[in-house]
C-alpha cells in the first residue's frame, strides 16, 4: 500500500544530544555517572508521570529540584546545563518540510507538557500537519493508542504510514499496528531508507 503519511519522533531524531560534555560535567558535579543523571531527568517517577500528563513539566522539575536540593535559581541553571548539548537538526527539518504537501508529516513524541510551546518558540510547529504529544493525550509510545490517535488525525490507515524513532521498542509498537517502522541511526540512513520506502 502507498505511504501517505510520515511521522517522526522528536527527541533523539530531530533534537539530538550532539555534545555530551555539559551533561557529563553536571553528572560529575553531583558525583554521578552520565547515565544516572540522564535517568534522573528522563526516567524518574515524576518524569514518567509528566510524560502522560499526570503532572505538569514544571511539577517534574520541582521534583528534580527537591531530589538534588536545589534553589529555584540553581534548578534553572541545572536545566540549562542538562540541555546545553542538545541541537535541533535544521537540515533534517528542511527535509521533512520538503515532504509536504505530497505527504502528511506528523510528530509522535513521548514528551512533557512544554513541548508544544517549545516547538512554537523554535518555529518548528508549522513543519507538522499534526502533532501528537504523550502528555497531551495521556498515553505514551510504544502503546498502540498513541499511534492510532496520530493515524486518525492524519486520516490514514496504519499500512499507509511510516514512523521514524530512535528506540527499537517504539518501532516494534508501530509495526505491530501495521505501520512501516524506520529506526533512526543517522539522518543519512533515514533519508536512504525513507527514499526506498516511498518509491
């Protein structure tokens, strides 16, 4: 069946941690390994709650501040340092934008409540014909429901859609529904695999 819609993950695909030094320095400041500070921000109980909209992103950061015993100012500095090495791949964004209007281009992201405002601030929101954020819909990848919500927004069948993500578990989730999964390893690899899928 012909592909009519292409969905992309955000973190790890469009926004990537290209420079690990700032986060590594933050980890060392708190006598932690890089993986442990990463887990504290992205895989803590409050992070998981924020990902499905049970608490706000601000509430999650308050929990981080409490855990690390940070003042309000220190918490702002912590957050800035944690994300200092993250870079939006603008060339990849241009490629995505060029897929329209021939294809519906959508976002499916496990993210906190602040993502939509961030996309707007960074002038990325208009690249997407639809945006499905886990915190807004109350369900996260790899659950089938979040993929189905995105498909419904695009008005396409699963077999008419492709999805790009950097986690195999999420690729498995979309493929279980009938979508074409593309595991992100590099922009060049994804472009090649999407080209083949769209021929």
